[in-house]
C-alpha cells in the first residue's frame, strides 16, 4: 500500500482505538497491537516529514521541545463558582433562582465537581487547536502540547454534528491510581511527594517537557460548552451532544426540577464518589436553560445561575491498634497512630500522625479506641475525634514514652515547645543517619550516588558516623568483598564531586535546626564565609531576613558544639566550599545600585530566588514590602491585589520579567 495512505489509515484507526479505550472504556484490541500500530505510524512519519500533522495520534507521546508557555487571552473569561457548604445554602440558592426567574419553571443540571485544574479547549473544524489553563481567569497559559498527551482529550473529533468552532471547558485530573504510583516512585527517588492529585496534575501540566506529561497519565472530564452555534438551549443536552462528538463528560450528570431532588443527588454522590477513579470535592448545580442562564446573569465574580456545593472532608471510623514513635534527624519524637486499614478518599489509610503529647491528651486516646480519621486536601490523614462509646472496657490510656525508642536516652521537652526530644544527638542512630541523609539530599550536597539504604549500610558497618566521614571512605572500604568495584567508584566519585557544591548549599546541608534552604542562602550571602557565620553574634544573625531569636540561638548553639566544629573543620580540609564563589562575591554590575525592589507574583524565566540573586548581584536590594521608598516592583503573574493597589496608590512602577532582564543585560 502507498505509504501516505497507510499513514492516514493508521492515524484514523489509532484515533478510534484511543477513543474506545480512554473515553468509552471499551477497547477492541490489546495494548501490544496498539503499540505495534503506533510504532509503524511513528516510523512512517519519520520517513515522511512532509506529511506532519499536529493532531496525529503520535503527538500524544510528547516531545522534548522545551518552550515556556505563551500567554493567551481567553475569548470568554474563565469564572469561578460561589461555594456553599450546607443544605440551607443550597435551598437559598434555589430560591434565589426561582425569584430571579420570576416564577418561571426551570431545571437544574447536577454534576460532579472535579478537583483538578480547569482547562479551556478550542476546536476548529473538529480539530483541537488550543488548550489554555485558567490562569488569572482573563489570561492563561497555552499548554496545547502537554494537553495533547492526554488520551481522553480527542485531537480530531471522532463524532459528527459539531459546530465549526467552539470551546469546551473541563477539568484535568490525575486519577488516584496514577497519583499513588507517582508518589511511590518519588518516595523511592527521594523526591518530595505531591500532597494530592490536584497538585500533582497541576505540577505535571506545567512541566515544560511534554514527555513527562505523557508518562504521568492524566485524564480529563469536560463540563461546559461555549460558542456561537451550540446544538441546544439546554446545558445538559449540549454536554450529551459533546459526548457524542467524542468527549468524556461529567459522570452521573442529571437533570432535576425540585430542590429535594438536588439534595438526593448530593447525598447519593457524597457516599458514592469514593468509588470514582478521580478526586471530586463537591457537586456543581447549574440552571439548565442557557436562556435562563443569560437572564440570571453574573455577579462580579461568578454566575448567578450556578453554584458549587462542597463536600465535607471524608471521614471514617477505624480502630487504633498501637502508637509507635519516630525519631527525626533533630531528635524530635513524633507519635504515629497505627490503625486498622480503612478506605478513605481514594486511598487505604493505616497510619496517621498524632503530632505530639498534648494532641494525644486532648483526645484522651486509649489503645483499641474507635477513632475518626479525616483527609482534607492532604495525603497525611488526621485523627479528628474518638468515639468513647466504643472504647473496650480494659482499654489502656496512651502514655507518651519517656525514653528514646531508638537509643534509650531519657527524653526532654524544651521550654515553649510541644515536642519531646531525644537529646543524644551524637549517639542516637536515626539522628546520626538522618543528618547524613539530609547532608546528601539533592537540595543540599546532592550526592545522588548514595541513598538512605547505603547510608544505613555504611553506618552499620561503621564506615561513617558523621558527614565528614563520607569524604574519608574509599573504594576498597565500600567494596568489602571486591564484587562491586564499579558502583563503589561511582559512589566515591559522587562524594568527591560534592566538593563543588556552592557554599549556600553547604550551609543548608549542615542541618542546623530551623535553618531551611532559603535562610541558608540568605545567611551565606550575608556572611559570605563559614568563618564569618561561625563567629556571628545574636544581633548580627538577626540582621538577616527571616532570622529571629530562636533561629539565631540555634545557629550559635550549633557552632558552640565541639563535635560540630570538628566536622566543619574537617569538611573545610577536604575542600568543601566554605565561602561564596568569586562571581557571587563580586557584583555583576552596579545597574541597580541604591534601588529597593519588591518581588511579587509567579515568574516564567527564573525562580523568585534567582531574581533575588540577580538583584543583589547588580547592586540592588530586595525588600519585602512596598513603601514610598520602593524603586519598582518586579511583578510576575498573579501579583496580589493588595500589593497592586498599594503600588498604584504610591505611584510605584511595576516592571515585568522581560523588562527587568533587559534592564540588567
Ligand atoms: S462550571 C462559569 N462545572 O470548579 C462556570 N466547574 O470555582 C464554570 N469545576 O474553576 C465552571 N467541576 O475548575 C464547572 N462540573 C463542573 C466543575 C467545575 C469542577 C471547577 C472549575 C472551576 C471551579 C469552580
């Protein structure tokens, strides 16, 4: 067969199989056959670049073409909905609609409120031409390349009868199953976990590499059709039509007339949503007729014809089996509830943090208690109550331990702190290992040839007792039995390479209590050398932004500890960076000399911290709040409204990223 025809045929068939699999859930061929067809198409397309089609099924695998996102102005602004939390609110809304329509009959369309991020898709002549995020509601990011990797979004509509041009809006979601898999992978790779599928979906969609998006398996449900020539006056009917064109629409969508039926729908899905593959956080109610929607109109922020009812956080009862205790790298002891496994908001829950002793007391927790666990927007569940009526007769009250579960040292509680600590920082294994793990972490010394398991092994074998020991180990020591020379060499190389890691990350890597990444950077820039930082007094330390008395005392106490001094000294002798690099010491220019600059909003080209550095390197000063002394505001997207107002009042210039970068070029 002619290769051009074969390409066309493969494209058509692959679109069809994709739709059957991802939208209808009724595949007719196996994965292997699908992959074979895709491979054939990709090979043929590579051979015939002149037959390129932006909407070919092969475009769904993503590409490594990196591009920042283009800003696009929405043709119709993307509004949000007013939220309600109670039956009374729903009834009030229903009454206000009734009044607004002066007694006319009306229908309400009830649908799921998906908890992802909203997207607006434009189709022209049945082809997806643009996908834009909500952004600030007026402008959004063009994320078309990433959206194309989402299989349930049709690139070319398989159905018929659609208008020449229309927009369809909906929610992009990461299904629970993909979310759990992703977080497991991140846990293994020691990367920070996503708190919930919404954050994961949003982080994924904003990735500049569409191959990452393709791997993460996002899904999409569409719930709002916009355009000049829509098929019907009913929102429900329009979505049904959209389903026939090839879109995945809200599950369980229903049209009702009375407010009691609305409440039945809400109550049904409040329980049933547990069985959905994606996160939902409420029900959206919309007046069905578009004509009636128009006559009800909008308030400043949201339509009067629609409302969101938010579910209460999911809560389940389960039995408390045991309280165990974890010792962190700072010695803080955290109690953990171990419970009978229970299904909660899409995942199985068997552990919950109990925070501290006071928290346990406040519930008068007993082993064997029926506890209520709740999951708000986060992955870590909380205990929110106890059902005392179900307490077993012989239940033992939970007593917070008095000794460290790891090393046996008596615990101490410092003034003003809720946590108990193991004070044996020099001899308590999880503290020692925790400090080493912190030291090697990506944001610290970035020794990625080592991981928690290797740290644990070397600690047990007596090779390392502190972070300085890392620089002493050699290939022979690691490679005790001689079987792993290659990997041992890789580990040693990784450790040696960390000597190039910049000073600010070294300060962070020391693991001084309360000193996070940002403060470490600010301390490094302020003091410039480890010697200066070590010699700094209470007042001097507090001159640094974000350093208060507690942190300053913690820094001083760290450098008063003999063991710590020995370690820092050894690190210095091994060649670890103990001062800012020359280029950091020297300002790049004096272009911003004498200027006070406020940074606000979210940026595309550099992170906020990088902008701070650029300001400093060009002789300027980054300040936190706007005053009459502010020279200008470096503003990204979504600058806070109060800042904007203040800037306008004081007549302070607002500069965008590009102009700023031009200025210091
Ligand atoms: S309709 C003008 N329907 O919830 C009405 N929104 O504040 C446009 N959402 O930003 C929205 N599920 O991202 C609509 N079935 C649904 C929805 C839904 C989730 C999101 C949407 C919007 C937010 C409401």
